[in-house]
């Protein structure tokens, strides 16, 4: 039977660190990249007699995430102990939420040109992260810096049907989290990672197949490749008359295949019970209202507005809204300019180029948006040419000087004086009598040659529009 006779059923569990300075239940730093076991204390190391104290900002960011994901925010939720015995979990349990999470339901809408496609959410809950095992040739080490870092787990319904959809969902979710300031989404640092639940069934069937969970994927490409491999593997098992075992797998990026890690745990294996050292978490309505009123415009709304109000293409919208800082900078450049596309092109090319080349964020790599606006206004008002603006911009990035000062210092102001330009045109026409005759004889393409010669004669500072107008009259002569 063809693989086309089957469909994939995919659900995702995303773990994302919350952007707090301190851990979920203690005052230790969450800074990434510190030396092994520097960011630890008796609380996050699970020493006897210590008590957890909940980080309020983590709760606020979890609520913010729930609002952005269209969830119902629970006025009362409970922390639970989730018991398991791994070297990277010093307490031998994790403080998490189980039956009463802080956020229920909700959905993420996938971007696209067609009808809206929603991936429903089951829940979003708060929990602390575990440490990190480091396996070497003859030993295994544990770094507990990550132990106790606050995160939310975002659990989707099994609404995803392809690796491509899974990638689109994850990209949209990460954009949302970064826009609202809940997470930095740095997959390479482990602050945004994903477990994938995959099963297959015959098309048209209503029952789900047996699922495989693929753990700890930290790149979009790995997620997509792991799903494609696992779907093909399960179909082959079924087609050969076998049964898919409910297992947890790991993804091997070198071999590009999944391999069994252990048989799948069930909830009763974790022996959940309410955390005795923490009271129920009560989120008052006024707190939810205050957070809701402070929410920024989300990526989907911003994309729609850029297309609608500025007439930008889907590609331009995608580049400008990929990072909130880029979109904010673009909008700060806009006031007073006649053409939004000019500002869009400038940010997409000049501004992002200097940011990428320097490896610095836009705020550090490029001049203030107000100065870029002033530079583009000079181009619109024909005070300088576009090439002169690029020269000035490069100088501004290095010097930090204003647009006005840079243009004056470099002598980039455009000449629009008709008398001076007419005199230059007369000299060029007199010096190129042969070409003038050819032009008047029908070689219209020579017009560009004359424009270039006049521009050269005036040191590249003449207004091209004025040159064109005067030359056309004189060459028609």
C-alpha cells in the first residue's frame, strides 16, 4: 500500500525558558554561559530543609504567554511534584503543574495566504527545568546551572499533519514568545526546545495510532527531519505487518534517524501529588487585566497591517517582522516619509546588512532611526542622491554623527541649480558632436551616455531629474 494512504498525526510539547533574571524558586541567576555549577544554591540543589519561594515575574510571563495564545487563564492553579530519578534532577522530583495548569485551551494560528489554520492547545503550565548531563568518553558530568530555571511547557493538541506544518507552528510560536518578551527563543542555548509526538493512521480513520515521542529537539530542521523519518518508519512497520511500540526516541542528527531511548512513561509513573511547600497559585482578575492591557501587537497582526497599510509584499513583510527589533526600527524610520517602501528597502538592505556584518543588534550597529529618517528625507527632497545617502550611512555607522553633519562634512549635497547644470550640458554636447548627431538620427539609447557625462562633469552631485529635463530639451534642438 502506498504511503499516500496514511496520514501523520502530530502533537508538540514546547519547553521555553522564561526571561527572568532569577530562577523559579530561588534567587540564583539564570544567566547562560557561566562556569559549571556557578548558578546554584541549597534551594535549587535540593538540600534538606530548604523551601521554594515562587518568582512572581515568571507567573506574569506565563500569563502573558497564555493571553497571546488565546488561552483561558486559571484564577487558581496548583503546583505538583513530578517524581523521577535522573542525575540531573537533584531533588529527585520536579516542581511542575499537572491537573490544574495556569493556562488551558487556546490556539496558535499558522501564517499563510489561504484559510486560517489553527493548532489548538491543550494547556500551558509552569515548571522548573532540570540540570544538564554532559557525557564524555569515560565519564558523565552534571551541570546544575539550568536546574530551577523557570519555563513554561506549551502542549498542543494532535492537530498537526506534516513536518512542514510543525515547522510553521514552531516558528510562529517562537515569534510570539519573543514579541511579548516572554522568552528569547534561543534554540542553540536550549531555551526553546521541543518534544514531538508522532503517530500514523489510514486516511479517513478516526482513531489515533500508537505514538512515538521524540525528545529534546532544538532546531526547526531537526524537528522536521525527525518527523519525516518517524512517519516513514511507522508506515513501514505497519505495512510489514508489525505493530508500532509506544516508546520514547532520540533523534540522531548524524545518521538522520530516530532510535529508541526507553519505553514510554505514563502519568502514574511520575507519582504526581500537590507540592506541599507551595500554596495554590491565585492570579487575581486585576493582574490578568493589567497584563492584557500591556500586551504588544502580535506578529500576525503586524504582518497584516504592513501588507494592508504599506502595500508591502509577503516577502518584505516577512523580513521586517521576523524580529520585533527590526519591525520597531522600521516603524520609527517611517514618520514624515512619503514612501513606506523606500524605508522598508533601506531597513532590509542597509540596516540589516550592518547588523549582520557586525554581529550586533540594530540598536548598536546602525544609527538611530530618526537619523536614518532624516537621511531618507533628504533623498525624497532631492537634496542628496541615493548613492550619496549610502555613503553617508556608512560614515554615520562609524562616526555616530547626525545625517545633516555627515552630509555637510562629506560634501554630498546634490546640485539642482538649473544654470550650472545647463552649462555642463552645453559643454558635453559641444564635446560630443558626433554622438549628438547619432542620437538625433535615432539612437535613443545614447541618452544615458549624455546623462553620465554630465553627472561626471559635475562630480556626481547633480540632480538626475534636472539633468534629464535639460538634456532632453537641448538634444531635441
